[in-house]
């Protein structure tokens, strides 16, 4: 989230699309209700289903799953053509005035630079035209034909309300009503918050959908504002911490990339990841990459990281290609992986295309599962009849189960969607043979260390030089969460002085701010964005002062990264002179000498009038309506049909129907179905009563939602002779599942491109283990293809058929 849960109460409009917080975030949803009741906020829900969030919304529109990019680009077009944008904000704080290179183009579904043979884009042309200093050319009048605003207008002009209706099935009247309400938030004193989650991310163009929403918020002047922002409703209670700590195959902590094999030296890495400012006078915060990265290396390798050996850069693994889950399981499927460690992950249930996953797991030599429960993954080799039709004799994989504790049995921090790092304490000790994850990993690590010490082997220094040792932890077999938390925060390794020669941190003390980090090996920090979370003043995450300093902000409650900032880009809540756009919604104000207000200002002491713009993490300092360099599938979002589409074409450009930059694995094309055999759109989602695939092991939850159900609209049910409670078989090209039919008005028929389209709802929680009824895994149905940027599987738009199972008892 750019903002935080409590801040939702400050919104005038709550726009919920691709998320269902009433159901998946029922506690946080109280802030939506607060906005509605106390702030008279309008709540809008756009979802394939009339869901529990929709039940308290002022406006609901159904939409075809997988068509959100068209809706959002339609919204951008509507805001631009109706002049509902915050002009001063757009001119000063976005890249709308910047001029794009002459060789950039978009034609019939393809951006410039496409290599059809390799199915990848060369992104060179997706950039600004630069002057001799390397700064982007700009036209403050925003009329230059190649300024971002002009190109954007042209790009979205195809997305008329009629085109939105044709692609999404959203009626023109509904669309215009929603656009009218959002458009009002271009006023300085009105804000909309956007709440989204998996309904946007689980698509082949999911990242672009989210960019689309960010573009709307920039045009409305809502980023940095209380009651505004782009707010991802994060999943597992600590999945925010997961990404913060870089637990993705090509990432490092603090949103730094893990080096790839082309970056052979420290200098190569720093050159590639330390941007130069793209406009004069910008903060360009990533210019500090060397400080963050070298402090990270010091935290990893301690005294073994010296200036003379490039701070042990050589010991850091380098990636050759992404090892995202889809490619890892594909490699396994092709017999290229020997062993797998699975920690807190139920791959059989959670990954798409279960049949491929179980085939993949059966080709391993061994698998170690660290989990408190016996899951479908640790039991993948069990023959469960129709639900898991395998022959254990065919499976060679040796499975080891290491029982772990659960979150309530250990202390630590949990980072919520609003970036609040909240410390919690263990409720009880792990029972029986279960151990905390730190203890399990500690024992494995120390055994590896012992073996490398005893036997040597290839590059033993990668293990032996790590700071995972007696000097760092009281017991390296069982590092304590508080030791790890302090390591993340970071230490002064020498006495540190500021430019005036004042001592700012004594050797060995905990740092209080990432501004203290150095690139000369005198500081360490495992995750620079966490610096300040555990200082010499104590554990800042354990603070529990809930004094409201205004607008619901409680800076004394826990610690929010970065720097305890509660609203990111908060400098943008004030105009270029430092006056709040809306005096009623004052976060910061320039009082002539300093920034004062209720939040930590985004760029230190720089006064208004300096050239620095609020989007300090971008080298150009402004928010990007046109994305340079980062996205792999285009600088503007574009609608592409899902891999399995219910219509024959892409109404926008029939020559390029699907995302041209999406990755398809060799054998998988044969695993995709088409609309002649599988005419209905299926989407998947969660229910409140179950959490993913684990609370089905608890009897109370199992009683509330005992078995798989399938939501089917009344029209389709009538046409197929399906009654409420009948057992139905839902099949895709990849397999079938059965479940009880819930025939409901909540799923409506849509008109898409002149054709009737029915959608089917498949909640995802059941399987063949646990206290619920034994059943199929919903992901038997979903395809193994992912978002072009993030590789998140396309769980939420694929094709199925549905039939009543004759003779089955209701
Ligand atoms: N009770 C409970 N709470 C949970 C979880 C749980 O399992 N149970 N899981 C947690 C996790 S890990 C996560 S990531 C979050 C997920 O939180 P959410 O993303 O809110 O959960 P979902 O139910 O997957 O999907 C949200 C909505 O997206 C809609 N949708 C499906 N396809 C599309 C589409 O193409 N476009 C649009 N606009 N909407 C679509 C679905 O109908 C659903 O209403 O919830 C967390 N909270
Ligand atoms: N079709 C479809 N598929 C989906 C989704 C969807 O919406 N539709 N949602 C996707 C999303 S957003 C997510 S996050 C994934 C979820 O995928 P998973 O994370 O695989 O799902 P969980 O069932 O939450 O599995 C987590 C496991 O962690 C174990 N566990 C709990 N606490 C601890 C602990 O302290 N230590 C250890 N070692 N283990 C612990 C639990 O027992 C459980 O087995 O599923 C994805 N799959
Ligand atoms: Mo999730």
C-alpha cells in the first residue's frame, strides 16, 4: 500500500476492483465502513461476482474476468476526454510533460521493438528524448505531440465506453456512472482510494492492470494524499515482509535485484543499479544503491567482506534465468531438478495445473517439507482415488517431513499491507517434535557448515564465510527472531561521523536511519528499508502508543518502513509551494523553515522551490504515466485476451489477440483449451470461513465450509438443467473437479463482443487432506501460464465446461 488500512477512512470514494476485502480482509474492511458511514464515501465494486464487498457497495458492476485492463484504460480515456484530471499535480508531479523518443510507436497491438522470433521486446525506444546532460526534454504546456500526455491520449482513445462494454461486458451507463464519481476526485479536496488484490494480479497482464490503476490515481492527483493511493490488500499476514526481504528468485532484501551472471564484478552491479537523475535537481534515491548494497554484503559476510575483495561480491549467487515457481516446476516436470525444499508452501494446492505439479514432484529424488501439517504436497504420492489418481509405485521421490511450529508459537514481526512492522509474541511453545523454522534452518545450516569444513567441496567460502556463526547469534543452531531483526536494521561497524565531524553512531551500536548507511564497509544492514525498526532506543516495532495525531495517523504505534512514513510520496499532498492541496487533509506543510505535519516528509529538508519532485524513487522524480524500462510488455497498459478466451478475437487488434510478451513453456500449449470445447469463463477466489488450504484442517472451519461448491448463474443453470445442490463436473483442458452447484443471481450473464458469456465461480480451499470432505484441488483446472512481468499464474480467467453429474445424490 502507498497508504495504510486506517487511512482508508479518509477517502471520499472507495473503489474496490480485483479484491474482495469484506471477505478476505474482514478486519481491515471496517475502515471502508468507517469511510462510508462517517465520511459519506461512495463505495464502488467491479467484480465478476456480486460478492460480500458488493453487498455493502453503493454501485456494483459485473465484469468479465480477465478484462480489467480495458476497463481501466477506458477510465483513463474518460478522465482525459472529460477533463477530469488534477492539472497542477499532473504537470508538476507526473511525467506527462516529458518528451518520448521519436522511435517509440504502438501499432495494431504491438509496441516498438518487438522481436517476434524470441517473443520479447527490446525496450530501448520506450524512453525519453534526452539532452546533452542526460536529462529528459520537457514541454510544460503538455502539447508537444510526443510528450507523454499526448501519447497517452492517443493510446487510450480506442477505449471508448462502447469498447469497454464490448470487451468487459460493463454497460456504458454503469461505466459512465462510475467514471463520473471517480472523476469528481480530480478536485483538490476529494480523494478516491483504490483497493485491489488477486482479481488484478492473477492474469497474464496483471502488472499492467495495476499500472493502469496507478495512472488513474496520478491523473486524479490522489497519490500521496490521505484517503488516496494504490492499496494492495496483501495476502498471508506477512506476505508484505516476504517481498520486503526479497524472497523471490531474482531479488534481494529492500527491493534490490540479485545480480545476474552478466554482472561479473561489484562495479558492474553498481553501475547497472545506480541510476543517474533523469531531470535536473532530483533526489533520485536509488543513487544510494552502493550504500544499501555494500551494507547488505557486510551483513552477509562480515569481516570476510572487505574493500580489497569487492566486499565478497563473488560469493553472492548470480542468476542465469528466473527461478519463479512456474519455471521451477516446469524444470522439475522435465526431470531437471533433483531435490526440493518446501517451507510453508502447499504447492499441490496452490500452484496452477495440479496434474503437471504432481508429475513434476514425482520426478524428484527427494523432497523436504517443513510444515506443521500433513499437506497435499507432502502426500502428493498418495493415491486418493479420483481426487489424486496416481500410482505410488511409479513415484521415486523420497519425502521428509520436518514438523514446524505455527506463527502463534514464535515471536517476530509481521508486516501488514500498510508496511507496518508489528512485533508479536509467542502464545505458547511448539508442541511435540515441532520446532520453530529458525531452529530447523539453523540445524540444516550448521550441518552444511560442518560438512564443508570437514570435506571442502566447490567454493566452501559461500557457506563458511557467512555471518551465520557463533559471533553473530547466541546459538547459530537457533537464531532468535530479535537477533535477526537487529541484523536487518543494521549496525555501525566503526564510529560514524557526519560531514561536520560529529559522532553520529558509536562502533557496535544499532543504526537509527538508512541515511547513516555507508558504501565503505563501515555499516551493515541486511534490509535497508528496515533500518530504524530496532535502534539503540529499543524495538520500535513493539511500540504500542495509539495516539491519533490527526487523520487517524498513529506514528507511535509500531514502525512503518521506510523511516516510519505512513503515506508514501506524501510530498505530493502539497502543491509546489508546499501548501496542502486540501487544508482539511493536511499531511505536511512548509512553514517557511521546515516541513511540519503528521508524517515523516518524503524528502528530508528540501524546501519547496527546489526542483526535486515527490516521486523520489524514480530517477526523473515524477510519477510515471509512461513507464520507461521496467515493464517487459509495454510502457502503457494494453488489453490482451487471456490465454483461454471466450471470444474469437481481440476487438482492439485482431492480429495480436494475446499478450505477445507472455512466456509459454514448450509442452504447455497442448494443455490450453479453446472455446468450442470449453465455452465458459471460470474464475477462482477465497471465502472468509477458510484460509487458503490450511484451516481446512481445523474442525470448526471445516464445519462452516465442508466441501467444494461451484457458483453458477441462473441462466446457465437453467440451460444445463442444473439445480441448486446438484453435483456438477467442471472440466478444463487440464482435468476436472466436482462440486455442489450453488445456483445464484450473483453470477450474471454478460454480452461480450456480441456474444453471450457465462462465468463460473470456483472457490479454492478444498483438497484430499484435512477435516473437510475429501475432494479435488481447484487448481486441477487452472493453466500454467503467468503474468509477463511477475510470472504470477493466471488463476483468475480460464475456460471450462460444466455438466450435471447424472445420478449423483444432491
Ligand atoms: N478468509 C480468508 N482471507 C484471506 C485468504 C483466505 O484464503 N481466506 N487469503 C489471503 C491471501 S493469501 C490473499 S492473497 C488475499 C486475497 O484477497 P482477494 O484478492 O480479495 O481474494 P480473492 O477472493 O482471491 O479475489 C478477490 C475478488 O476478485 C474477483 N475476481 C476474480 N477474477 C477477477 C477479474 O478478472 N477481475 C476482477 N475485477 N475481479 C476478479 C473475485 O470474484 C473475488 O471477489 O486474501 C487473504 N485473506
Ligand atoms: N486457483 C487459485 N490458486 C491460488 C490462489 C487463487 O486465488 N486461486 N491464490 C494464490 C495465493 S495469493 C497464494 S498466497 C497461494 C497460497 O499458497 P500457499 O502459501 O501454499 O498456501 P497455504 O495453504 O497458506 O500454505 C501455507 C502452508 O504453510 C504452513 N504454515 C503455517 N504456518 C507455518 C510456519 O510458521 N512455518 C512453516 N514452515 N509452515 C507454516 C501451513 O500449514 C500451510 O501448509 O495460493 C495461490 N493459489
Ligand atoms: Mo496470497
